[in-house]
C-alpha cells in the first residue's frame, strides 16, 4: 500500500504531469504526420529524457508512443496514408468508411478502441509482470542467454521479409554491438584506433539514425503526399458504445492477440494490427463486408495495436529484452535513469513500477479528449508541407545526438546509421532486427561467454535445466521454422505440378 | 539505392569474413579458453552463411513486394537522399566554428530547399527553427551548444 501511495505521489509531481501532457501533444502531432512513425517520435524524445527525472522520462516515452500509435490512424482514415506502420493493416478499410461518409465513426473507433486496448494491455502488464518476475529470479545465465537469443529469433520470424535477410540484419546489429571495450574481457574490438569507438556504439544515435534520418532521406526521393481538404467533423464518440457492445468478442480477441504479440520479444504493434485484422476477417460473421468500409476490423486491430504496446513492456522490464522497437528505446532510457531492467526491479523499486502502470492508464485516458482535439485539428496539421517538417527533424537529430553525450561523434554516428537504415530498407532488410541486435548484443554476449566459462566450454549445461531446455527448443524451432515452411511450400508446389 | 541480392549478399559475406578474421586476431584471456574472439567469430560465421544464401536467392520467396513509391527517378535524383547525412556531416565540421545558430540555419534552409520549399517558407523556417531548438536545448535542457561567431541574443 505504501508503494502504491508513493507511486501516486511520484506521478502527481508537476514535472511528470507536464511531461505527460507535452509528450501526449507531441506524440499526437508526430504520429499523425505520414511517414513519421511512433518509433521515430520516441527516438527523437530520448535526448530530452536525459534531463528529466526518471519517472518523467519514462512517462514521456509511454505517453508519446501510445498517442502516436493512435494518431497514425488519422491520416490513414482521411488520406489513405498510414501515419505509422501500426495503422497500415486497416488503412484501406478506414478510408473506405471515410468515402462512405463515416469518417467520424472510423476515427472514433480508432480512438475509443485504442484507449480500451491500451488499458487492457496495462492490466496484462500489471498481472503478468510480477508473476513472471518471481519465476525469473531463479534464472541463470543459461536461461538469460536462450531468452535473449529467442527474442532475436522472434524478431526475425515476424519480419515481413526474407528470414535469411532478417537474420543477417540481426547479426549485423550484433556485430555493431561488438565494437568497443564493453565485452567480458574488456578488450578493445573493431575500434580501428579511434578513441570515440572505445565506448562502443550507443543504441540511441543508432536508433535515431535508423528511424529518423533514414525517413528524411526517403522523403528526399519520394513525392509529397496529397493535401487533406479542409473539413469539419461531427461527434467523434457517437455510436462507440454501441460498437463496443456489438463487437465485444472481436474487441477482446484483438486485446488478447495484441497482448500475446506484445509479449513476444521483437514483435510490435504493427504485427499485432496485421494479425488481428486478418483474424477479424477470418472469424467475422460478415467477411464479405471487409474492404468495403466495415468497422469490425478497425475495432479488433485498433484495440490490438495499443494492447501490444503495454504488454511489450513485460519482457523489457523483466529481462531487458525489448518487446518491440519502442521498448528497445525505453530500455536505454531505463538504464540511463538507474531503473535497470530485471526481476529485482519489481521488489526493490516497486513504487516506480506502480508509477509506470499509473502512467499507462493515465495516458490512455487522456488519449480520448486529446485525441478528439487532434482529430478536429487534423485538417490544419496535416496540411503542413513536408518541407517544413523534415528540416526541423534533421536539426533535432543532430542536436539530439549531440545532447546524448555532448559529443560530435554521436552526430556522425546518427548520419552513418541513417545511411545504413536507408540502404537496408530499400533492399528488403528489416531494420527492426538490426536495432534489436544492437540493443541486445552485449546482453547476449555477456550471458553466452559467462555460460561457456561456467560450463568449461561444454554445450550440455546450456540445455540441462528444464527452463533452458524449453527455451532452447523454442529458439531452435524459431530458427528452423522458415526452413520448414520453405520445404512444405516446395512439396506442395511439386504435388500441384504432378 | 536498390542493389541486387547478389551484391548485398556478397557484401555481407565479405563483412562476415572480415569480422571473423578480425576476431581471430584478438588476444586471448590468459587461463581461459573463451575470450573476446568467440562472439565476433560466431557472428562472422553467421554473416558469411547468410550472405552466401542471400546471394543465391534463398529465402527470396518470403519477401513481401514493396508498395510502389511513386515514379522512378534518375540516379542523380536518387543522390538527393544523401542530403540529410551530408547536412549532419556539415554540422560536425562547422558547428564549432560557425556556432549553432548559423549552422542550424544553413541545415534547415538547405533541407527545406531540397524538399522543394519556396523562399517564403524556407527563410522564416531557417530563422525560427534554430531559435526554437536553441531555446529548448540550450536554455531549458542546458545542452552546451556552441556560440561560434553568432551567439544567441539571450
């Protein structure tokens, strides 16, 4: 009880409340601008979090990401351009509703079910995390190694790309993480005599480069999206309660799928939305209406992507393994603020954890009034030309990177990773896998080398303990799954030809 | 910058080879079988395998074709993508001498013009954005931004 009261006191601090409101507005605006993802919004916030209190810093990440995920629905619905990848799954459906004159219903469904999804996801975080934390207290380096490896494999498994390219991206990330002296032996590796590289590659400049600079680079060579015509909206929430009652099963299914996908390391809100939209269509009583402007898919996928956002914090808080790219950034902030992820976080810093839950709920509640305001102002904000937004973003990338350590080398790193991200995306290499490799590299190596030293080089102890055996089989399954699918498809094709 | 799978695959295989070779030359830790070389060599091996498979087109069937990104442009037009990293490089080289305000103004104006902005948008943006960013980062967050030849007026 004392911890809970302390948590309320932490959240009620003026700096935290200001951070929540300011990051909510920021997340809503950035998320609504086509091409600017929730991850990018979060990555650009990190330099600012350096100067905030731990709770205010975490509050900005949670609030901005939740708002940006919802806000991505707005241009998707009005312009058929998803603001964030998490909205892409149901953009056509939402736009079809707008063309039928139901823009308010589509936007209202996005807002209402995003808020519900976010709150249900938070409840799952509250329930699951402490239970898993107790279990995780008995984990040794073997389990942590397999868990981290499984996280990396899941990221490659869910990538909408060639699994070989996804694994290569992940390995590239791990290779970047090898740079510097932060290895179990403390030996400088791949520094090429540069003192700036001795400390290793910081995840934040890499994230800002991969997600923000590469987006500005893409904007340089792609045409400007069409302008939104000026329009007035009717009541946004009208009819949402009716939809909640009518589609309660799809809504709950979306929440549960979102939670499960969020907990999977590496799979985020966009994957949750795609899976939920597909399931909604498959299990619907009216599948023929999908694609013609039917709200059911929006209900399920809208709830799903926001539910995954909260549950993605479960592996991040417990094991330091990111549930998605946003929590990959959040882990960096947690370490920076002395809230080192791990099961002991729930026992030693319980009040901070409760504060985090409260912020999640608060963010999803204020999403409704602020979201309505954002929808009403959308026609003004979406008319901002790209040539006025992108130059400011590139300036923020430079200053933000510099602010992380008052070091100009970070600005160079941001530019380098921008080029890497741009080239990779253009050639079908998923950048999320690269980011996970960079973030988790030292953790994987630390646990791998420590386990090898403990086992005297023998591989047997890696699979002797029951939990590590289960995790090892899951990891190998994830590794071999694409090969299995490939062989199955080949056999099917051969049978069809015969 | 669209490259063939063969090119990217061979590049990755080469990088893997270099990582494994570089790793193998790292000094061992006295009294231990496993040292700092193990992980880079493992990653290098993995990259070589993946690179070779990508070069041979294995796994290509899993790829989801990208949505068409508008009309195709010439290579010279494609080079515009290098403007943002070029501007970041300019920031590194110029900020200590010119100061934040001037450097930021040049960056914002160049990026805006490269994106097709007219002077009536680019010029006010190049004046206003550096002032705003300086106010937030230098005044509010106390980030030591260089004054150079044109310090902020506050």
